[in-house]
C-alpha cells in the first residue's frame, strides 16, 4: 500500500510537470506578430517573438527574442520573463526533488558501498551542474561570456544560501536548552529565544564534514592566483590547474566515502530518519478526519491524543510499556518497509520518552504526538500507511496484538529491511531519469528566462541567478533540512548540518569542475574575482567555525543571516564601484 501511495504521489507530481510543459508548448505555438526591424513597423502584442535572432538581442535594446528549441515561448517584457522564471524554476525544483528522492531510495537499497560512494553523491548537485553547463554552452563566445555569469551566480548563490540562510534557520528551529557545559539538551526547549541559553549541538563527525568542505575551496584560491599577484599571463594555465585540482578533489571525496563509509552511513541515516514521520502519520486531511488536528485551528487535539494513549494503555497503569508500544505500531498498520519493527519502536521510545525511564507517560505521549503533527503539517510528503478508518477499533487491534506478542507469536522481520527491493529500485531509477530529463530539457529555457529578465529590468544576471536559481534547485532539500532540524536532538542536528556541508562540498568540486571546464573549453575570460571571493569567505568563515566547535548558541544564527546580504552587497561594491570586473 505504501508503495502504491508513493507511486500515486509520483504520478501526481509528474502530471503537474507534464501539464506545465504542455502549457508552455501550447503558448509557444501561438503565433504573435513578428517584430519588424524598422521602428515605424514595430508592433507589440505583449508576447514578442522573432525566429533566428541571437538571444543577446535582449541586451542590445530589446529588439526581439529567440524561442528556445524553436517552440517554447519567449518575451522581452519583465512580467513575461518573470512568469517564465517561475514556471521553469518550478520544473527545475521538480527535477531536483526527483533526483534527490531517487538517490535516497537507491542508497536505501544498496547501502554504503562503491555505488553509494562514487555515484550517488553527485546526483544531489547534478541539477546545479546542468544549469552551470548550459549557461555557457550555446551561442557565440561573446554570448557565452555574458551568460556564464548566470552559472557563477548559481554556484555562489547556492553555497551562500546553504551556509547562511539555511544554516541559521536550522539553528533557530533546532535549538534546545543549553546545559552548564553549553551542550544542547535533547527535546528540551524552555528558554525560548535566549541567545546564550539555547542552541544546537553536533557530533565530532560533523566537524570532519566541515573540515572537508574547507579543504575543497583550494581550487577557488588557485584560479585567482593571476589576479592576486597581477600576472599578465597564465590565466588559462591556472584555470587548467584549478580544474585538475577540483576534479581530483571530487574523485578523492568519492573514494574516501568508499574507504571510510561514515559519510554514506550518515546520508543513509538522514534519508531514513526523514521518512520516520511519514511512516507514522497519515496525510494532513486524514489526520484531521481522525480528530488529531482541530478542524478550525489546525492545532493538535490533545483530547483525541489522550484517547489514543488510553486506548494503547490496555493495562491502565498510566504509561506505555515496550509491549504496548509494539502493539501500537502493529495496531495502526504502520508501514515498516524500510525499518524493522524493533527499530521503529525504538524511534518511538527515543522521541517520546523525554524522562529516559523506558516508559512513555501520558504527558510525554501528548507532547511527542503534538510535535510530530506540527512537523507533519509542514512536510511535503508527510504520510504513509494508517488504516482508512484511522484508529477505528484501535483498542481491539492493539489488545489482540499485545496478546500475540505475549504469546511469542510475532514473526521475525526481514533482516534486509527493504520490502520488494526490485520495485523500489525501479522507482528510484524512474525518479532519477525523470529528474535528469526535466533538468536537461528546461535548464536552457531557464537560463534564457534569467537573461531575458535581466535585459528587461537592467538587473545584472548575476544577482538574479544568485537569489532566484538556488531556490529552484535547493528549496526541496532546504525544507527537509529545516523540518529535520526541528526534531531538536543532537543526532538529527548533526545529520542536518553534515548534509549542508556535504552539499557545499559537491558545489566546490563537481559544480566548480563543470564551470572551469566550460570556461577552459570555450576559451572564456576569467573575470569573476568578486564572486569567487565571497565563496571563499563563506566557506572559510563558516567552515572554520564548524570545524573547531560543536556547540552553537542561538546568537550564532544572527551573523549567519547577516552574511547573506553583506556578501551580496560586497559583490556589488567590488564589481560596480571598484570595477573588479
């Protein structure tokens, strides 16, 4: 049933993507009046098109535009390009989501190993890499020189967003009370927004991930050497050396994950723990139907939650024991396709038992369920497998299950942990292929839309791509990271920040390798000093902070948030006031 629900969700999302694509094709097929070269003959009908013109015409007076692939719509108006930005951005968002979900499913099936270390790490950064490649691949050398700044904006914007806005947000939503030793206390958040009394703690492996991230900034330094020392020649040589260094670091990072699979194991744990709420909670409308959420306020219904507690507490001793918790899992028909039953019960106990006495009291159950419901409301895919009637006759089902457990009749769970791996593998490959096809098909139109919006508004393409494009390729993972950090535990915080540092590492290796290869092959001029500077600054500052400390009070989120506008302003000042480019 869970696989069916997942398939249905995939079909729904694919249908939305297909509908958007068909809409664009339909709009593109509608012929508008051709814009003539003579000013006296110029006519505008709101969607100006011209076949066979170079897209740089947008930047040279707005004399026309070129339809991508010969049929997708184009326009030289600001609102028209904004619409195209939103549509193509949404399609790239779907592509990134599909590829992320597909890689997680594959890792769940294959486990840590050669495939997981050499192949899967690149999938998360592939949409960004495709957009960077497309930004300078087509058109004349002059056009590529101008459009490649879009790729640099995406590379810089993605890295800065991850290490500032997302990093700071995870601190805010994941904060717990800090002990006298400045260590976060799991699931305890009574000090509200105390800048020094609350915060987040991570483990030592997270500091290792931050150190790896800092090391991968070396190619950015190498490529800037001619600018730093004002060498009159040697640009192409340093670009080639930097390309070799970034590609070498990418290979080394992947091989390291094979030899030392702790990064893969953390990624796998992150993927599995993201699904744990989905295996327990149904979709929001079903939760409301079951009475767990108040229909008017949308808040958790404590009365209904307490009824569930008393239904599970079949011996009426005031707490839930391990056998009763097992009965709760089986009685609600929870899908445990990727987790053994014992592991699922253990997750319950760890998340709900705040007193750590091996029993779940009524108030602990209410707090735990309320927290899960609040998190589920914000999740994109919050559901899996409850019975249709939602806890109907739950007391009977739980009691019968408890009796079967007492009689020792529980069947052993599959030690492999994955039910129907062939079907899951098919889903994973389908998601990866769908994501790759969408990314390849709509990367070029998105770049053209950015270029067109820049021409219509006179806003530099770098700033548009810096702000807008990371939202398309990283927003899905950003939402997941924030929801995950809100679990308010050291373990989940560590996994969340490790994922952030890992994503930046892939930007510094895979995405930079693609960008450098593009610049080298197309013989473009390296003129990105200000952009590279902010990438180095954010990597070193945030990486150094995370490499040598594991506890982050709430106040550390403030400079992280502040760095985003500061670095964007720094690029503007260096490029447009001091003339660095």
